[in-house]
C-alpha cells in the first residue's frame, strides 16, 4: 500500500528526530527546511540539527539526573539524535557534548540517505496546504513571521507567545518551611484555592536592602541581536529593572508584605515577602512570583540563596527574559500534540513548550511516532508520566496550572526535571531505615530513574508506541 507522506516543517533537533522515527515506522516523510534559501538570525549553516548555541546535551548521568535519564530513554527508543550525539561526543566530564559540525553533518547524511525521507529546501509560509493532512510543525523559537501569524490566527491572541518572561522555579521539598509558611494575601482563597495557596519567605529591612543591592549590582545577560527590538512589557519587567527604579519599588510590587502574617513570628511584621506559587498539579514545583530576570544563572543562585527559606533550595529552572515563540500548549494542544483548532497540525520541539536540545528532540521522537501511528491507522500508546518522555508530554498538555491573578503569567517552557514526575517512594536502606539528608536526596533521584527506566522498557516492549487497534 502506498502511503501519503507526513510533512514535517523544520529541520532542527525536533524535526530531524520526528522524520527519522516516522520513516523508521515505515511511513514516507517530506522534511521541509527553509535554509539556505532563507536563513535565521541564529543559524550559520544549512545543516540539519544545527546546534545554534552550546554544544552540550548536558548531564549524561542516567541514574541521578533527569536529563541523563531522558538520554537513556531516547537511546532505548532508537533515537537518531542520541546515536549521532554518542558517535560525535567530545570530552566534557559527566556531560554529553558533541562536535557540532560532525554531529550536524552526520544527522543530515542519515536523513538524506533514508529511502523514505525527502528533504525539501523550501519555506512553508503561512498555513500548510489543505491537502497536507498530517503535519508536524517543529519550527523552534524563531518560527518565521508568516507561519507564526497563521498559527496565531488559529489559536487566538493567547495561543502563541512571542516574549518569554521566565520566573525561577523551585523544588518544593527543598524550601525550608521552618522559615517560610503557607498563606494567601488577606487569606483570600481565590478560584480553586484554600486561602493558603502561596509559600511566603519573609525579609527584614536589612535583608531586603541587601537583596536590592545584590540585584542591581549582579551581572546581567545581554540580549541577543534578534531580541533587542523586543520591548519590556510592564507586566513582566525584570526584577532588577524594577529595583533600579527605586529601592521601594519591589516592596510595593511582587514583594509587598501587605495582608501577610508570619506564622512562625505572628508579632513580627515582615518588611518584604517573596511569594512562591504552585506551578504544577503534582505540587512538586513552585515558581517565584514576579521574579523574571536577566541576571546570569550563577548570579541568580548567589542572590536567591540570601532569601530566608531558600538558602538551600534547589531550582528546577532559573529565570530569564528573551524573545521566543511558543504555544500556550496546555490550552491549545491535545494529548497527542495536535492543535485543537486544526487537528492535522501536530507540534514538536521548543514551539510546543519544552526547553533544550534533548527535550526538543524527545518531543520530536514522540510526535514522529504519533504521526506515523495516525497514518498507519493504528493506536498510539503514550509512555506513562513516570517516564521522562511521559512527564514532558504531561507538562505541555496538562500538568501546568493556569491561574488568573494579576501576577500569574501563563504557561512557560521547561527543561526536564524530577519535579515534573509523580512523587516516588524512597526505599529503605539495608538497615531498614529510610535515608536522611544528602543520602535521602540521592536515594530519591535513584528511585525516580529506576522507576522511569522500568516503566519505559515496559512501554517499549509490552505496550509499544504503535500497536494495532
């Protein structure tokens, strides 16, 4: 039977992996890449899967690190990106870093040599033709204006973002609750709330003034060339910009203490308060309200550890502010990464709401298998949320909490991290006791990865991605 091809728009990490997975499932693919006919502000070559920033895939530790776990799951799913990454790795300690030119050339050669893959060097301007009934859009954060405008026309103004204001996100179990406490301002419950919906970290006047000085003096990241024309919005000013407007600005903005009483010291009014709001339905991640920032990551860690209650906090994601294009995925995508307003369009990579090379490729892997299953007329069984792939899919299609208060912001892309996984039971040690302190943290990570790999293997073997109805 001759199958109609799947069309994939974008030859980056996600598009390349999606094309490989669909073709390996026996479905013909046309991979559309506009370079070199039209270059972007970030790319330098016409190679597929070009690494436009770092050459690192980050940690390769599959036992203690969430991204290392994702590497291993992808290897077990016959990922082209991971195979070529392993073949072109360069020394980088515990990380997987690659020779960027050799890696891109190898991916390009593999895709060009596959009998079911056709590479079309053209730009898809606007919506794909109507007769393309199975399309994967993997155009990344620099989606062409014509296509972005067309997508926004389908999703509405709130369906697509062009400015990424990212607040830091903290692992809930690393916040010191002997200092912090739960409370909503004036104990107001709000929609779906209880009146104790925020974690509050108090500051004295001395602590606040030192914090403001550190923000202003901290080393900031520069805007990239294509970001410089993107203005700040009043609703997402960097905290250091607010601090520069006057020492009391933050105390009358996101750090205002009004309506809050320190549960540990009821008679002592905090001078300022840092609030954290639940960020996922599991309750494992909390974001720092109003703390989008251009501070460099090392500076963020140095400055934020001065906040009472966050001295030893672990961050699932640090803050940022940059030009980006991504979907409000929980609102506009279904569980198979298809656009609810136009189900023939499926999304993968950064535009779908993940961050990072490997996460983008992983969503390409999933999208390619989903599209192939749809073309073959068979069911797709997704990996469970206990796996790295499943946790990412869950985050971008329903794991995020949408809130409506003035400080909330909307869905934000994220790297894979253990805060996206359902909580895991930590096994007891040989002495019959559960580990404590640092040993407990290590044991928890090992428990996450052991469960994930067990469940992922079961998904691959007994519940394959493509199975007959």
